[in-house]
C-alpha cells in the first residue's frame, strides 16, 4: 500500500475544539531543547568535597541541581537531572568513611526574595550517579547536613522550614539508618528552624546547632527573634542545652548564628552571631561553649547577616578560621587580623575545607562553585550554565538574540546561533540594564536595547555605537530606604513594554504606569496608583536587628504591563499585591478587573495578551511568598469581566510564573512554572508536563520567536526548542506518518578562524543543521526515512529500529559523495566527506512496513551567502567535476600500488624479466609522484614537499565548497590541473598498452605470473549501492561513526 501525504495547513479558527485535551503520555519525550547558555554560573549556597578523593567536589546551584567535578573544577557535570523534584540544592554532605555516600538537602537557607522551595532530602550511594529521596519533604529549606565520621548511616539535618510562613517540620532531624527513618531531635518553634549544625570532629556525640527565627514575604524580611538560639548536645542529639545566654555571648535579641567546632584544638568552638544592641560579632569558646569571648567586630565579616554569616574552623590549625560574607575572609592568628581569600565572585555562602589538606577547598558564591588547591591563590573557572534569568525577550537580528538579566551578574544579549562550533563567549555580551530587570530590544532596531534594574534604574544601550544613555524616570538613590520614602515604587524587576503599534512608545511600571512617546526622552504618568497602596506594606525591610532594603522588597508595585497587539490603546496591568486593571484608551481611564476568586494579595506575575482576540488574556499568578505553592493561572475572553481558572493537570506545588499563547495555533498555550514547562492544547482547560530533555528548573519567562520556543530559566540559563511547527501540526490522535518537514537552507561557511580564538570551556548548542523531518508512530515499529533528489537518486537513508510511540525527528543535509582517498594518504587540503547539494526541491520518504509517506521539501539558497542560485548550481557541478578528477588521480595511485604488490610477490632470477619489471616500476613511480606526494609520511610532511595533483585538486574543491560559488581564477586553475591530469593519464595508458604488455610477455616466458591492472575503484563503486556511499560520505562529513540509528528522539 502506498499513500502520498502532503502537508496542509490546519485552520486556525476553532482548531482547539477538534484537538485532544492531551497527547499520549511520552509522545513529546523525544523532543529536544537545546541549552544555549550563557555558560556563566549562578548562585550557589552549598558545597562539599570527598574525603580521600582530593579532586572530587560538589556544589549546589540554587535553581540548577547538584554539580560534580572529579578534576578539581576543570570540568563540572550536573548529576541530579532526572532525580530531583526541586532544582534548589542548599546543603551537601559526603560521608567521611565512604565518599560514595552523599546526602543533599533542597531549598535555600539564605532567604532571598527569589529562592526556590525544596522538596526534602536525597541520598546517593554511588557518588552521585543515582539518587533516592529520603523524606523531610515539607521542610522546604534544609540548611546543613553532617554525617558521622565512622558510620555513614548516622546523619543529622538542620532544617530551616518554610521561609514564607510557619510550619512544624523544621529543626534538627537525625537518622541512624541512612535516611530511611527520621527523628526530630530539636524543635524550637513553628517560626524558628535550624540554620546551622556542627559536629565536634573529636567527639561525634557532641553537636552544636543554631536556630533562626526568620521569614520573608513580598515586602519585608525578618531576621531574629526569641526563637534564634544556640544549642549544644553531648549525647548525639538525644537532649539539647540552650547555651545562647552563656557567659560572653550577647545578651540582647539574637538573629542568625553560624557555628563551627574546631578539629585542631579540643574544646574550641567558633560562632558568628547577629545580635541586637551592637552585639553582632565573631565569638570563640575554649571550653565547648560554656563561656565565650568576643574576637572581632570587623564590619566586612558581619554585613547582611541574614544573607551570609557562616563560619568554618580549619581542621589542622586551631587559629585559622574562615568566614563567608561578600568575600571569604581568613584569619591565621585567632581572629586578630583578617585577609580576603580572593574568591572569583562576590557574595560567598559556603566553604568546605579538605580535612587531609587544608589548602584544598571548594567555595560557593553567587557565581557558583569554585575549587582551589593552593590555599586560595588560584580558583577554578565558573563556566557552567546555571544562570538565573528573570525574563526573556528575542530581537529580530539574524541570527536573533535572547536578552535577559542574570541574577548576581549582568544583563545578557546572546546569539542563538554561534559563529563557530557552538555558542561561545564571543557570541554574547552585556547589554542595557543589570542583574534584575526587564531587558527589551527596540522593536524596529535590534541594536538598541532598553534595560532596567533595581532602584528604578533605566538605560539604553546602542550596540552599533557603544553609547549608553540613562533614561531613568526619577533617578533618585533609594537603596536603603523603605518603600514609603519613594516617590515612585520601582520593583526589583519592574516591567518595561513597547507598544506593538509604535516602536518609540514604551511603558514602564512603578505603582503607576508611565508612558514615553519619544523613546524614553520624557515620561508621563498615565494611570492612578494601581495597587492597594497599603502603608503597612511600605515599611523599612529587615529587622528586628538588621535592616535590609536592596530593592527586592519595594512594594506594592505594578509588576506586569501587557499592551495588546490586536487593539490600539488596550493595556493590561497587574500588581504584586493582587490587582488587575485594564485601559482601552491608552491610559485615560482604567477599570479594576481583578478576578474575585484569586488569592488576596497574590502577585500578578505576567499577563499576556492573545494574538488572536483583543478580549482574551492569560494571567499567571504567584502566591508562594504567602506560603502557598499552589498553581494559579486565569483566562478571560471578555476583557476581564469574567475569569476562568486554568490549572487542571498542573502539579500542586508548581506555582506559575508565565502563560503565553502560541501565535500560530490558536488555543495552544505554554506555561512556565517553578518546576518546569507545561503545554495545553485546549486553551488552558487541560495541561500536561512538557519535559523532554529539560531539567527540573524554575521557568520564569518564555517567548515564541518565529518557530522557536525560548525559555528563561532561573538556574539553568536559556533553552530553545527549535521548530515548534511540529507541535502546531499534531493531529487529534497520534498517527503514523510524516508530521512536519520544514524548508531549510545550509549554513554560510565562516572560513578558518584560527585555533579557537582563545576560547575554552563548554559552549552552548547551535541549532540543528539540515532538513528536519518530524515523524510520528502510533506503536513501536521500525522506521526508514529517505531523502531523494529530483532525479530520483537516494541521497540519505535513516533507519530507526524499534521507534517508540510518539514524535521523533531526524536531520538530513542534502549532499553527494566527495573525494575518496586511499590508505595512508596525507595531503594538506583534506576534502570534506561530502559535496553540498544545490538549492532545489527534494523528497522525504518515510517507510513503515509496506506503507509509504512522501513530502516535498525545498533546500533553499542562504541569502547571507551572497550567491545566486545559478552560482550555487555552477559551484555544485564544478565540485562534482573536481571530485571526479581527484578520484581518478587517487584511483590511479591505488591501481599503481596494486601493481607494486604484484611485482613484490614475483620470484625472478637475473634475467630480462627482472629488468623489465624494474623499468616498469620506475615508469609507474614517475606517474605516481606526479599524482601524489609520496614523500609525505606524517601530517606536516606536506609542508616539506610540494603539493602534487590530488592535493591541488582537493584545494580547488574546498574553495568551491567553502564559498559556494566559482570564479574565473578557479576555473582557469582547474583547466590547468585537468591538463596535467590528462597528460598523466595519457602516460599511464601508454605504459599499460606498451610497457606492461611487453613485461608480461617476458614474465610468461619465465613461467611467472603476469601483472594484471585492477579496475579503477570508480568502476567498483558504481557496482555498489550509491545510497550506501552517500550515507558513508555524510557520516564522514559529520564526524560520526557508522550506526544503524541516527534520529533524534526515537
């Protein structure tokens, strides 16, 4: 049976009604998202090393899982993908007696406003290869883990608990069976959890633990209270003694406390204490905590205690201590003097010191983990893709860029396709704004970027000229002030949006909506205060001991602005204290359209407007700062008069950051949540997880650029799903056949650019090359996909054995066989493994059993090449001509060398036959030496001896292929080389016709075996399957080993 299937565009109107609520489970599992970077690390608050393995270290990314190195930081790999339910790793401990046993705790103890809640503790017994969750799910934040030095099954966990509300699962927990069961051995209150725990290295029964009364909501941070205490146990946690008020410690209200027992001197304990009444400082005890003395009040060690405040005793030297703060500080004289350790990034949160060699340690900071093996003189690079982005925009450059603000670093403008092999450091740079704001390209000029930052900072960056211009609406210095002091309340990541109708009209949100009609030269306020404007929420943040007003707590504000592209003057605005407003007249009047069923004071994270209907909008609502992790998202189809909750199918702890509608397929929605991506086929009535190869990580924003789905993760940098056309064209039921084939074009050859241009380290993934063929199978089966040219020649065949049900994809680059070398051939201009096919129409054929599906596809000319189709066709024809010339030269060398072997096998006496054979060899060698440089025996011998004919022909082929066009100079050279080839072919044919015949007569006279000229390999090749040759040529070109399967996904 043969059926011909051609793609027909699905109607957009009413498509949602005919589609399934969900596609079958696993149908999308083989789709491939590519991580483009940047490979610049994000925040880490936990690290550890392995005792006995001096090059093995771990760090936890606050939104990116657990990372491991086995070469002291030269290379890192995430080892928890596919195992964790939360991406935030905030505590790590390896068992000293067995480094294969590793415990991690999820959640982040340094409670910023953008932290991710955890889902308990995990354990590995194979050094991180696999993981098992071992409980304590409702702690949400695990602060510290310590393991008994002799028994890896005895483990203590300090759990801070919920950051945004009271809960009971907090305090110190102990397990004696490796995490199978847990006992709560220390509990302070439902508002104070355990933030640190230290085991005495000389006595594993003696433990010190600190509790911390702390919480954070949308507008303030609390650090300290009656529940902040320091405890001690001498019986393995069975009982605890409050030592907070022991002699020498501060007498006032306590806040965050870090503690560390010395392994170098019995009885010595160190603590860094946040305390009221000027009691904050570093303290030391010489008698196991019975009494204390103040060591220092050096401000550099003690600033922002809620965010830092961790202390570490050196395992060998009793007077050496480390404190992590903005930097990592070290004293070698018991705290009298301190020096900075010079870590590679600011905001330091954790340190692990190798007990066998204290000059080796790993540090966690706001740039990730970093290893030093020389006492801090040098540190390993932080080139891993754990960047935390708040938002993402795409510009209209070619290739287009993704833009966003990376927390704890700078803004980023990164190309989605690198100039060379992957997306490297030279493919991205900083742009307008800084670490927290919206970064938005001007709609009509991708080189001009608008960027925001905390404190209301707003500027533009011109990437053509390098000019940076400040256009802040009210450039007052508000850092350190409460919201009540601000004229305009600009949130940490306040919104910036352009009008879809005028590229010079830009909207900005404070508590008002501001509008500029001249690109930011001047701004007008076009709304009233669109928040509740409750003075009780505009207080100074922090306390009761230390204030902290960084801009993250500015509240209440307009958090999202969404101008409609369907109706001029229609603008949506949502606040972070739970109000939604709409104007239809560009701000002259506003209407409160807040859904009554929405949680009170929940943050309107992002409102997005339907590209199909002016009255339809989608709203992502985030209530996790009110201790509510449930998902909230809403849809309106009547300009906000009514709203429908659309979270059916979303996990109960996956609070929602963004919902956007596909601009081509009406009713297909994408949702970014705290734990990953979801997709809906029916306008949000039902959702299903869209995992594919994505890690679990917060997705804060997403955008659709053409046929690409682009994700901003808050812990794993930017990701792109190329060619979502396949999603737009999935049928109501999963059927076997071709789903989608997209016209494609070759990349433009970039030429030779040196040896890496100084770039090292990992690189982002470039988009797939060639024609992408998406197919689906309803049940497991073998699939064969062929690419055929207009003459019916089969260029490429892919066979997928046992393709699993669902959607799969193969990439096929139209190409023809290139020059075939011979064993030991060494030439300077090695040719590619294939010749690029010219522009034209090709056929994709899919075969399953006796069924066949076909679809036409166009292989287009890349307009950036600067060539015409006639140029490309001429270059292709000349390339094939040069290939045939070079193959003739190479085949003749092989033919000659075969004659040498026959000559070497002869056993002749001293007679005329022997002399004739020697003379024949001399004449053959003269031809061989013209065709190939026979003196080359090592790769760069070619620099010592002249290039001969086959090398020169391959150089011509490479020039034709490199530029995709010919030139009169190339054609003249080719004519000259073909004249040389003709001369040598005339010579060899004469040798065969005369000298070889005469020699064979002499051999026959001596009853010796005559010499036989083997057929040219070209003749033999034609006897073989052309299709197989094309397959081998393609594999040689792409540098892959021959294999049966070559499809993405299945």
